[in-house]
């Protein structure tokens, strides 16, 4: 992948890696290869390695090369959604009887995948506070094959020391998987800190415009990458060419967007700490956040996600969500527009009654790139 070495600077790599000018026309944007099959140069003679777009597609290849370059990995793989990527990873690495340690604060869809799907074919799992390496070590069993981490976590913005947990996992002969969706590779690169696999929902910051659904895996080990690619083809939940093209387009502005997301989120978090109706603010950029020092060590800045709790309980939190005007009430995150949601009733309803149940008075914000003064005023009026 020669274009990976154009520059060591992230912003340049984001724009150029995988984005080779079209050799036929010179177009500076890779074409959307909206095609299912390819003319072969004789039986078994693949032109450029392409035969069928489930196996490989040039637009998806461009995205996968870009993803690998941004995360400093050996292989990137693009999927139809973040959960499709997770499913492929789990079915590649696990067999009946294996065990996984999952975080006590995780995306509801990830928890559902473990609790309702993977467990049905004999995979066991247990929960640990991944911000505490000793707690993770205690949760590991002789059958543990994966330690799963989100950092920052969803929706409580917990921080895990990736380097510390990589040692814990390695000692146990397990692989460390890090969901890097909230940070993006611009703010954090888990493979460089010892992780084995990085997971992304490309729907979020990587796409950045709330117009595409996608997922990704990036790995440090070439052999594991080949194994995952085999299962990706065998299982088939690949990113389509239009979706891959949209994510590639979004990634080109990732750096400038993440700078603005982080800047706006910091100001929002600081305002919320001073508001009389807010009882707790969860943002790793705040010095009082328990993971602040670790986040400052392993992240470029602190990202665009903020959660907070309000006095008055669940109904008060729901009312804040309903009263917002600039913040759009909706699930997902990472787009240029600001979103607000009630995790307990929306994105994390699937964890109700479990060890991962979220506080009923919690509100989660995806802080966009609008003028921050408008965002601050909107939250003030929503809080009343």
C-alpha cells in the first residue's frame, strides 16, 4: 500500500491513503464501482484481483486501505454496519465454550449481540469495569479469548487505559479488542497502544454526516486480517460501494471536524457543570473526570460526546430531550449536527435490568459543529 507512506501527518493520510487518482480519466476522487461482477481474463484470470463484489470491490478496497493507514494497522475491512463487523470478529475468533470479558458500560447493541445472539451458541461472557485492570484480571478465566473495551465508553464516557489492559490480555493469552468509535483514529490509535483489533461504527464520526451506515475492523496482525477477510467473504455482510464512497468522503474532513466537535463539547460540558439543574457531567475533558489523566495520555483531545444527569429523575431527563430545538432528538452520533437522546429509553433500552443498565436520569449529547453559542443557549432553555 504505497500511498500509506505519503506522510506521517494524519490530515494528509486521511485525504490521500487509498484515494489514488483514476488511471483512466485522472479523476481525483475514486469512482463508485457500482458493479456486482467483473470480466475475467480467461478462466481463473482475475483482472486486478476482482471477480465478485462480495469478495472485493475497488471502492471498498480504497476505503479499507484508508482505514488501515489511519489506524496504523496491517489490514482494514469494511462492513455493512458496526454490528456486522463485530459479528464477523466474534465468529472468527470464538468457538463454543470460549469466554469474553465485556465492559460494564457498553453500547446496547454490542451487549445484545453478546447476551442474546453469541451466547446461544455456547460463548460465555462476564462483565468487568475495564477502567480497573485488576477487575479485568479477576474476570478472566482460562477460557477467555477476548477482552472487549470501549473507550470512551457509551454512554457513560468511561476511560480505559489501553496499554495497561493490553498487558493484562496478553498475560492471559487473550486478544484485546477496542471499540474506537467515540474517539476516531484522529484522537486515538489503539493498535499503537497494544490492542489487537480496532472496531468502528463508520456510521458515526468517520462518515460524519448521518447519511451512511457502515462498520470496520482494523488489525495489527496480517494473518488475523486474512482470517477475518475469509470470514467476511463467507458471511457476506460487506460495505456496498456507495456506502464505502460516502465514508471515504467523510474521512477527508475527519480531522477538522473532530477538532470542532471537541472544542464545542468542552464548552458544553463546562457550562453544564455550572447549571443548577445538572447533578453530574460525564466528559473526559473535565479535570474532575476519573479517567481524565488517562484520556489526556492516550487521546489527542477529548471528543464530541457529553452525558449528564439532571435533578428530577427520568421524566425530567426525557423532558430536557423533548424541549431541545437545535439539538435534534435522535439516536446515533458523530454527525455534523448536534443530537440529544435518553439512553435508558432509546440506545440502551436493551440493557435494562442487566448489570449494564444506565441511570434513568441520564441524557446523552452528540455535540455537533454548529456555532457553540447556539448550542449553549439551546441547552439552557431545554433545562429551564
